[in-house]
């Protein structure tokens, strides 16, 4: 069995346990020396972060070849028109190449989230929209670069799910433990099983 920690990473917390510059890290919230992050989340992004004590599980979650979808709620400037969303669905050309197609939809209402501290600086008349964006890659700052590429920069980014793991009511800084059965390598190869 592999140990798993499901953690709601607050805004401006590093996805690691130490920092030479004195920024907030996971150590402010967790005492889990045997656990490693399975797929990072940017310092200025919030939401679901998975940590595990099993290297194989870490690779299954983090490696894009396993195509585990990550779901984000993204507040963007303006209201992207249908053609901009179509670009996300087809793949966007970034400096490091074409992204895989994303699954994207408008959220009809603003999601019920905790307040962000500090709040987003926004003028009263500035229009913003919320999108749900699902990708199965993990390039550096990928979601932010994708929305910027279609002309609608990201203002707030919250990861809500990785595969079937979700935040399920965890407040920022909150966590819960879980275990995952990891079949041996032979049975995985033979049966083609996925987590």
C-alpha cells in the first residue's frame, strides 16, 4: 500500500518542504518527512496537491504519459469568445511547443471558494470569467501560459482535482490521508491496469 496525502495548498506556499529564501512551504502545514510531491503547483496557484511515500505512485500521478487529467478553475480577464476556447481545445502553441488539447467550459456561476489573501486586485468595472480547464500535461505554468496565449490572462488559479482525487471540502492548509493499492509491475504490465 502506498500512503497518500491530499492537501489544499494555500496561495503563496511553495510545493516543497524547505526554502532558502524564507518563503512559506509545506512544512508550515505538514510533518511528513517520507512524502514527496506528485506534481507541483505554482507558488501563486492554490488547491489540490498530492504527496506520496511511494516513488511508483508519484510517477503514475506526475508523468504526462499516464494521461491523468488535472482539473483547474481559472479566473481570467474578460470573457473568451468561442474561437478562443476552440484554440484551447485544439492545443495552443507555447514557446515549448504545442499543448495537448484541453477540455474547457465556462462555469455558469462563480465557484464557491474561500477568500484569497491577498485578494485579486480588480477594478469594479473590469469583467472577468471563470473557466474549468482540464489538462493531462504538467508543463511549467502551463494553464497561465495557455490563457495568456488566447489573450485572457489568468487572475486566479485553483486546482480542484487530479484524476479521481478532489479537494472535497478541504480548506486552505487542510489535508487528509489515504492509501492506494499499488499492484506489482508484472500485473500492471500484463493487465494494463491504471490507478
